[in-house]
């Protein structure tokens, strides 16, 4: 299996940097609370110094959404949505220890982080423009068809695992209590994205090892090295 961005996406967004982490041995019984609190404290300190709308990471995604023809204050990247909720409520709801951890890391770095049940991905996962024929399953169980040219995470079966790029994931590949094998993707476009995504990817790999004793595979992707290959055969 592999994850990649299409050549067209790299051509349109050459500033993009992506991090990918693949791991097995995940359970829903792990305790990640202390680490989640530490990452939340980092985000809280940064929010105390200024609003998330002024973060360069968020501004870069707002520009990208505008280039996609989307109103950036209507459709926000996942990191901005999390930061806005965290600023208001000072805590995020607990869903699953891995999702909670990834959300906390996303808050601390102000970078969108998506986590997928890798066994629900057919063959490959590619960030590309939609044809308009792909299917997307919402968390409420409804099926949608992304608009043509919308940026989606698509697998080889024509299933969209995220819509509007980093705006909304699908319920189909969402991590659940039975999930053991995951693919985690982080993406950024701001000036220091190369260094920040590399650090974020390393942090996630270390956390997976420390909390779940997993031995993750990871990579930082760029236009010159766009593909991350991994195998679920040992899961």
C-alpha cells in the first residue's frame, strides 16, 4: 500500500510538506492523558499570546482554501477548528486515546493531523482532485459525492476518506475501539513547514512507541519524494 499526493497537487501547491506515520498494535485501552495535557498546555500558551487566525500555519491553510475556491472562514482546516474549540472550552472531548493524542499534537503544532484505520483503505490513498463520482460516508451514515475538482483523500476503490482536503474526514475509516493498524498524515504549507512537519512526525512516532510500544514507519514527503509505502500484512 502507499500514500501520496498527485502530481497535480504538488504542481499547484509546491510549498506543501507532508508527514506520514504507519503503525500497528494500537488499542483503545492505552492511557495518553498526561501527554495530551502537555500538548494542550503548549497550545494554550500560544493562544494566550495571540489568536489562531494569526498563526502562520493557519494563515497558510486559509490561503490554500481560498485557492481551492472555498471561503476560509466557512471551511476551516482541521487544526484551526480544533484550536477554536480548545480556546473556547479549554478541553477537547475524549474519543479514543489515539485520536485524542493526534488532536493534541495538532493543537500544539497548529498543523492538521488526520488518522485513518489503514485496514479500511483500499490499495492506496492519494490526495487528488475528485472526479465527482467518488463516495464519501459521513459520521452520521449518509453517503455524499464530493464535487468535481474538490481536493480529497481517495483510495483505489473510489472512496473519499476526507473532503475539502484537511476540512472533514470520513466516518468510514475513522479510528474505533477495534482499530489496530493506523495511517497518520500531517500537512503544512507555512514558511517553516519542512522543519515543523519533520518534528511533528518524529514526535508522533515517539508517542506511539512510548504509549503503545509500537514501532512506527514514518517519512516526510515532498515533491521530489512524494510516496510513502507501507504494508498491513503483519497486522
